[in-house]
C-alpha cells in the first residue's frame, strides 16, 4: 500500500469575543463580505453560504481594480455548531475551521490543503491575512 499524507497549511488567531458573535460573523454572508479579503486592494462583492452538511458556499473574491478575481466555493462535509466546520472545495481539496471557546475569547484554527498552482507560502500568507481581517472585524463590530 502506498499511503501518502496530504500536505496541509495551518493558520490561526485568537479573538476577544464570544463564540456566539464569532460564529455569526464567520457564517452570515452579509458579514463575510466585510472581512473576507487578504489585502486592501481586494474585496468580496458577493457571498453565499448554506451552512449545513452538503450545503454549498461560494465567495466571489476580486481585485478592486477588476484586474483579477476568483470564486472560493465548495460544500460543507461536517458542521458542529460553535466548534467545527469541514468543507470540500470544487477541486476536491479539503479544509476545516476549528473554534476553541476559551470563555471571553475564541481561538480559530484553519487547516487546508493547498492548491498545486500557487506557492504554499503565498497561500498561507493570503489565508492568514484573511483570518487576521476577521479578527479585526469581530473586535470592532458593535
């Protein structure tokens, strides 16, 4: 048997907020559009999110100057409210987001299989920037 472990990328942050607030801001499309970008030159003009097993998600990500863009889309394979979201992208790569409730703060750990066409360091930087934007968004959300 030729068993090969998949290479995975991990990013994380700790946010000063309740798990209820974090869960809602992570999963509602109207909020996703406000934090889901890696650099100031990018934004998410459209987000769809059907948070249930086999539910689909699609985040349209684009450069503000319209020079580039892509869709991040797939379906959910496992949901444990306030704890875990697992997904499979259209190209069959997998990922998961873990939410560790620590009382007055929550640690979020995202683990995902990198795309072959982009460098792993670029993908890690992109995703870390997105999760850092989420932290800023949550901590400044009234």
